C-alpha cells in the first residue's frame, strides 16, 4: 500500500510522540519535526508508509541517543496483557469455535499500537472484537489452509499484542515460527518482548533483520526472506504488515483492526473493522 | 497563545482538508502540503496558530483559484442552525436564567468548526453544553460587566454558529456591534454569512478587515482596531479568538469549547470543556 497524503500529518504526530518518549527537549522536538518534513519531501510516491516510519524512528533514536524510546511502554503492555492470559485461555477452551475465538483474541490485541494512537483500552477492545462481525471474513479460508500445511510463519506485530498472539499459537496445533523485528521501532516486538510474553514456549522465535514496522522485504535479512519465500502459510499481524505486504504475491492471511482511515479505505471497510483477509487467488 | 509543536500535524491536516474542499488534484494537494511545511519552517516561534492558518488558507485559495473553499459548508451550517432558532428562543424564554442559557447556546454553537475537526453534531452538542458545568465560569463577572456598559463589541466566529450567537445577542438588551472577518478563511463568518443568519436585525455588522481566523489585531483595519481599543466590553467567540487575544490587555470575555488538546492545556482545562473566561484583573 502506498503512502497517502493523509499519512503526512500522521507522520508528524508520530515523530513528535517518539521525540517526547525519548525525552527530547522542545528545541530538539522541533528539529525532529523539521527533519521529518524534509524526509516527507524526499519520499518516493509509491513508498509504503513503513518506509517513512523506519526513517523517522531511526532519526529519533539517533538524534535523542535513545535506542528504544518505546521500551517502557512495551514492557508495561506485556505485563498488562500477561495478567489476562489465564482468562483468555479459558475463553478459548470453552468456546464453541476455539480457533475463531483465538483469532479474534489475536486481532483484539492489535489495539496495542503506539504508532496509530496515543492511548488504547485493551479490555473493552477484547469485549468488542470477540463479538463484532468480521468486515472481511477469511475464517473458512484460514481453517482450510491450516488443515493443508505443516508449518506456519507468523509475522508478529507489537509488544503486549504478543501475549494475545500466543493464545492463538497455542490453539493452532502446528509448529510456528514467530517473526519479530531485528531492531526496535515504535512498540513493535523485538526478541526480548517475545520472550517476556513466553513465545519461546510455543514457537521458534526468529527476527527479520529489519527495524522497519511491518515487513519491508527488501530491508529484511536474506535468511528471513528465504523463510518467507518458502513458507506454505503466513499469518501477518497488524496494519504495518498489511501496508508492506498487501501487494506481495504470497500465501499471507492478514489479521488486523482497521484503526486508521487510510488503511480502512484501502481495504474498503469502515474504520474500526475487524479484518481477517485471505490471500487473493489462493484456493 | 503561541503555536505549539502539536499544532504542526494539525496544520497539515487542515491544509489537506482545505485543498480537497477546493477540489485540488492529488498532485496539487501534495504541493500544498509541501508549501505548508515550508511555511511551518519559517514560522516565528512566538506566532499564534492563526498566523499560520492565515498563510495556509491564503495559499490554498490562491493555488486552487477558489475564493471560498468552505462556502458551501458555511451555507449548509447556517441553514441547519436556522431551523433550530425558534426552539432555541423558546428555551431561553422559559429558562430560569435566560442569560446563562443564551450564553450556553452560543458556546454550543462553537462546535461548528471546520478547522478543528472534519465533522460535528450540533444537536447532541447543544444538549451537552446546556447542562455541562463550566470549566471556567465567568458568568457572574459577565453579568456584572453587562450591567455596567452601554455597548458590546462581539467578535464572531463561524458561519452557522452565528445563528446561536444571535440568540445570545437577542437576550442581551444592549446595542451590539457584530464583527465578522474581512475575507473568507476556513468557515469563519464573513458579512454574507452574518446576513444569512439575520444578524443585521439585532446588531450592527462590521468586518475586521482581516482574513485570519480569530483576531490578529496587527492584520486588522485601523477602523476596527479603533473600535477594539475603545470598546468597554468585548465578547470573543471561539478558539481562534482565544489564540490571538489571550495575551491582549482588553476587557475580553472568551466564550468557547476547548475542542483541541493544545488550547485545553493552555487554558488549564480538560478537553471538551465549556469555557466562559473573564478578563484578567477586570473587576
């Protein structure tokens, strides 16, 4: 998905938020906004939004000398989500359709996104997403695909969200390779975030070698690209994975909440939608 | 009030919205965003936000060759508000405190703001603002001031809002000079908008000679500045008048809803607050 003009104000908001999280002075915050505007001017018209986000967050980390401005937010989100884990497992265990319930729990976790908004409320989101009809319903396709493969490549999204994805991975009785980012960006999960959420107990954790949100394949490591190319089934979580992979020919199921109007428009769904999008052309 | 860094993303959003209302092509919309970023870079640190808004909207009108991109929105807002006029008058007539009710109706009208947001809902806002406690309550001071003067200078805000201000002006039994903008900017009322709302029946309409939101005194006509300097009591409506006049020594009562987090912080009130702020140091 290309960057829309509506993304421009959002990039400034995100740059300012990151600068403040990194405790930049007001003067440095302003400098970061001006740098962001320069980068926007230079952005290729067909670049996906995470290309810009990667540049902004690298710049903020460098200029503030802060390797992980969202570190505390990520740890807090994981701790909060871990308190829910027993109840979520019980919910799946007693559900009429455990797989769908686990998918919905994972999608609910997508509200944990320090890039899309400054605040979120996990409990009310869980209640909503467990009941809300899918705007795009790939459940039958996902169910079918899961019955045909013997391994899954799972592209993770944000810290904390990891815990809710763990519930889904525990529900799917297949070996899962869980892919985190190679370096810190926004509140995207890196290896330590996945470990804090216990993903090592239920999957093989690898990183994609990249510090961009989503999955910019050309910025990822050759080893990850190889895994991506060979995976029979890929679950890609969150908006940024949709932004970066929506035009890629691969067996990718996108799980997300459409939190931003641009992505909602691109998907052709109302904002706030619950989306499970199956790969185009995959039987 | 100075421009905060939080205003930067908001300016881009507003520039894009104005460009689209003026039917700019996507290419021109992008050019307008880049121009806006250039202007932000050049903005003096102590400039009030309407200084920037004036520049943006002049630029949009010029580049799109559209003299009043918000014209239709203003006409629609006035027509909608006029349908409420009889009921609002009745509400004031039967109120225990007609002045306070009329003040609240005028403040409710402040939701009609195409600069602060893309949408608003007038009826529900009226219901809320008629009941919500003032976050800053200058009612007693306003009541006292009204008893001591024989004329009022009323700085108008947006088209449509004009109708609800008319209810307040009808309630105040004093001669009112009603000040509109000298040229179109966002959905701020100009003379034709005030006439469409019937303000000529209850006040003397003048314009301030400026096409900035709010009241940038140094951009206003000498004739208006003279009236401003001599006015014994000024009612200034809306956020932009607060942004431009909050540091001016003058007998100004600010009536507004704090719709934006920056203005709410500057006022020291929660977002969504109903504000009637009396002049500092005025007895």
